[in-house]
C-alpha cells in the first residue's frame, strides 16, 4: 500500500520510496523518510497529507504520497 491510502492516526513502517528523482529521494532521506522508519498520517489536505516522521511534521503532496510504500 502507499502513503496516500493510509488511515489518519495510524503508524506505519516505510517500505520504500520510488519517486524517480534521485535528488528528491535524497532530500526525503535527510528528513527521515526511508525504509524501516515509522510514519504517521496526522491529517489529510486537499492536495496531500501531513505526516509525522521522527520529530517533524511535513506536508506531503499526493504524488509523493503515492511514491512512498508502507506496511502496517
């Protein structure tokens, strides 16, 4: 499943990130968005969602959310 399909308030484990852009994937890695890390969808927005990764909260657009695969 991908991050766009995640339920609000549930914590998932990131399985992988496949954006097709190495530079952007490196940016997400620096934020803590990489395989094995827990991620929680805090809220949904019209064009994306707010997620909690480590000690931060980030707005992720739907395109990026679809590129982040997760598991429960």
